[in-house]
């Protein structure tokens, strides 16, 4: 009788242990799946945001629209994500950008799951449809400033010209400023359609600028080729060189050049320096000397940050001119090609192949 009771107790203990072990394995599997899902989602978002960073994507091409796919591995804490951008449809003759399905396979390496006599890592794959191209540049004016504008240009020189430098018949606004007396000076009036637009409040204008300044400043949404301080000012001997230059302090542009300037603080163009491209300035823009700045110019963007922007106006002195030029703006933004996700196309538990 004692032996029978002992056998029953032993069987109960074994059964209880087996049940607990099965529950532990099940819970571990669920947690590992959740971690794999998080890794997949983080990897997907990092790829979409950081694809153009030097060294980030090991198997990316200059133009994925002419390749069948590109891929990379994103190493993360607790695992990694394998990203593949598979081309679904090429670029259309009418200019419609190529369509891709970007999938991310997250792999949790913190624990292995037991099963069938072997261990394996938990995986989860998510994906989303996206097109690849450059966001169109749709400026409000040749110069859009959240600071206000002081026109101190001398003689009959037009300080700001909204007429497109590479399409005579395309005319946009000359200067857009916040309402409330933010225009001063006695220089020749800007030229554009309209010459000066002060119809919007600063808060309304911030919503119309079309620049995600907080993401650029805080999240490095536009990776730079040159960062100042740290890197030397580049040479522009190559006419096809249109770099992205990030300037993290007040700065005076030393030479002629081209490309995209992102200035965290104040920026000054002096003497006879010229610039072709796009200039985004967090603080004040000061322009003096002679010559022409051709492209798209936006200043006072720090007003979009919690810390706020400058309370003084931008100034154009002497005979300098800012002129809208869509060709220069397009060239400056050519390196900003990226994936633009389609809304409502996100998928979970995607088959990986």
C-alpha cells in the first residue's frame, strides 16, 4: 500500500513538473515572439530613415529602381533584423516612381526555443509597400522666413526674385513673412507673385513651410556629408558635387558653392559669395555683398522648436540677390532620395523567402 501511495505521489509530481515546464516554454516562446516583432519593426523604421547614411546599408545601390532588390542587416540590442526591399514594379514612363515591398525579419537572439530536439531563435517578419524617389520641392517663395525681413539693398537692385531662374514663365512668391509688421527697410521691393506675402501668422506659416525641422535637428533625418565643426569646408571643383552640409553653430559661408546647407543657428553670406541649392537656417539669415543666391531659402526654423527662434529680422544688404531656381533646388535634393511608405499597407506575419 505504501509503495502504491509513493508511486502515485511521484506520478503527480512528475505531471506537475511537466505542466509547469510546458507553460514556461510557452511563455518564453510568446515573449520571444514579441521581442522578434519589436526587432522587426525597429529594423524596418531604421532602414526607412537611415538608408542613405554612409555605411548603414551594406547591399544598397545608387538607384534601386533599376535593380530587383537591395538588402542589409540591422544589428540591434537582443537580436537583429534582416531588411529586404524587393522591387514590385519599375519606374513608369510617365514618371511614376518604382514600387517596392520592404520586409523586415526580426530575430531574437536572447534565448533559444526548444522543439523537435533542437533549439531555434524566434523570428517575426513585417513589411510595407513603398515607393522610391525624391520628395518634390514646393517652396512658398524664394525666401520664406519666420523671422521677418529687413530690406537694405542699395540702388535699384531687386533683393529677392520669385521668377524661376531655370523656367522664365514659372513665378512664385518673392518673400513670405509672418504677419504683424515683420517687413522693414527702404530697398527696392522684391519681385514675385506676390512680391511680399504677410498674410499668415507665424503659427500658420510654421504649418505651411513643409520642413520637419525638429526631425532634422533632433533625429538627424537628413544625414550630412560635411559636419561643421569637425570637417573642413569642402572644395567645389567638381561641378556635379552637391553635398549636404550640416553647420551646428553660427557660421559665415567662406566660398562659393552648391548643395544643401542645414544651419542650426545663424548663417551669413558675405562679400561676393554665391550659392546654388537649398539653404535651411534655424536662426537668422544675413546676406551682404554682391552676387546671387539661387535656389530655395528658408530661415527662422528654430521657431518650430520648443526653445523658439530669434526675435530679430533677416537682413539683405548691398546688392546681393536671392532668386528662386527650381533646377538648383532639385539638384541639391537629388541625394535625398528615399522610400516613401504607402499608408494602410503595413503587414504582419509576412512569409520570408
